C-alpha cells in the first residue's frame, strides 16, 4: 500500500512502519531523531531534548571529576565544559516548571557533590548558590534566550529566524491548556524584568 503525491510517496508496511520514498532514495520514518545534537520528535516535546542534554552533562561531569581538582577549578570547568553541553540549543527551549526543576536539580547535584568534599553536612540550596556565586542554570538559559530574542528582532525580515518568529499558523489552538510558546515565554521574562521590547533595538 502506498500514498503518493507528486514524485514523493510513503510506503506503509503491515506493522504500520513508514518509509518515505523520494526518487531513488528511501528514508525510514521515525518518531524522533537527533539533528545537530538536538532531539526532534513528532510531538514537538522538548522534555526529551532536555533529558538528553542532562544525560550528556552527566557524562561530561563524570569524565573530568577528580578529588585532586580544587573547588574553584571545578566550578570553572563546570561553567566552561559541562554547562555548555547541557544548555546547547537552550535559546530555543520553552521552559515549563518541570523542565526548570530538571535542570536546576542536575546543577544542585553537581554542586553538592563538590561541596561534600569540603563540608560534612548537607548544604541548603541558598548556601550552595551563595558559595557558587553564579545564577542557576535555568536563569542562565533565560539570559541566553533574551540575547537570542534581541538578535532575532534586529535581523533582516528576509532571514529565516525572523520569519519563524513572526509566523502565525492557521487554525485554532486545541482546547484545554495549550502548550507554552517560546515567544510567550521570553515576553514574560521581559515583563518580569520590566524591560520593554523596544530595548532590543539598542545593542
């Protein structure tokens, strides 16, 4: 059985496996795949991507962790080697409360693991970031998103990023609570910081 449109068509097997055929090329149709380090799936759900980046960050951390490394050096390694692995592509994420908790929990585990070598008791969250003296990883992603927003609003209207930002899809959003949108997320951050969107015109 096949569904054909023009010179591209899809073959449907007995087990509902799909194969996209374009000319002489056959492409397996999958529910999710990795492209340039990011996970793209059929539901446009970024939680799979966030969990994948956290897993990559854990692998990066345990590949360099050592008791011989000082606390300040480890914090520097975290900021330059581990955090960029976790936040790769984070400028385009929509941060729900669940995703924020996943990211912040990952960071607190690493900080507590380093603090355990210098302190006997378990440190509270406020004490951790008081010693770390940097913003949380979720706040860091918010900052990167606002930087990306400023870039998108300054570029030419012919650029793909600006077209996607300005694009309004046809149809009506589903009932119940709709999925959060990136544009709404960053505009909420601007309101919380009391920064008008017109500020993006000034580098």
